[in-house]
């Protein structure tokens, strides 16, 4: 399975990738901006998206809205700005930073189960 990680801090992106690998994901795109995220999703449709809210430059919520306007893709927000997600994307699963690897592993299973059920 393929995941799109929208995260502008490389160490955090690597930690997310490691957690997703433990869940069975085998390929990844990492995008550091809204524009890169939209382009990456156009090149290869991700099975889930993980997204931070605050990017330099851009916004993960804006990227997700753009990508998901044409197709439904499961999304997990991993952010230090949970209030923004609750306001702009209510009902989406989120993990607050700082996080433990098992938080991501549990949340991605919920996101994928919601897609299937």
C-alpha cells in the first residue's frame, strides 16, 4: 500500500513513515508543501494521507481538501494544531504532536477501517 505523508519536518516525516511501515505500507511520498502534496497525489493515488496542518509553505488542510475533492481518500491528521482540524475538518481522525509510534499505528487502522466499513 502507498501512503502520502504531508509533513514539512523531516524527522517527524521519518517517524510517521516508520510507523506506517510497521502497519504494512511499502511505498511513500513525502510532501512538504500544499503544492507538493497535490502533485504527489496526482502522480500516485495514496491509500491513506497523513497530514500536518501547518506547513512552510502552505496548509495541510488545504492540500487534503484539494486532493479529496475528486476522490475519497482516508486521512489522518498528525498535528500540533488539533483545534484547526476540529473546526475545518470535523469528524476526521487526528493524532496530536508530540506522538508515540503506537498512536499512529492505532489511528491509521481506525482510518482504514472507516474506509472499508
